[in-house]
């Protein structure tokens, strides 16, 4: 599974800086580049230190994808603490492959 931003693969999601109490929405594309359908997709974000980012609200995310397909991922970040530098995260994906 690939994560794309403007058709370019990314591994680190740079969420930048957002003031406490404000929200910012992000849009990425998920690409199932395997030859297998996947289901029961669970997504979460972790910062670069491996800590979960809990202030994320997924607005649009796939729970199932066919082989060689893409889907839109939209989430909003509303930070509850001030971060002196931009937040860099990694998307964690858990899913089941369906072998045919």
C-alpha cells in the first residue's frame, strides 16, 4: 500500500503547525499496488517517535480496496497541545489481504 500526495509517494506526512483549538484538514491518496483485494483497513497516525497522534479525526477513509485501486484519505488534525515545530507523522495501516 502506498500513500500519495499530489501523485507522489510519501512515507512521512508533514502536517506542519496548527494553533491549539484550530483545525487543519489533509487529503492524501491510498494506492493498493498489490494484486490482492484488502479489507478491514484500520488507519492510525504516529509521530516520528512512535507515539500515537490522538487529535486526528478521519473524515474519509477506505475500509476495503480492490487490487490495483486508489482511494481518498481525508483527516483533520486539531492539536490539544502547542508544538514548537511542525508535526511529522507516519500512517500506520492494518488490513487483511484477500487471496483469490
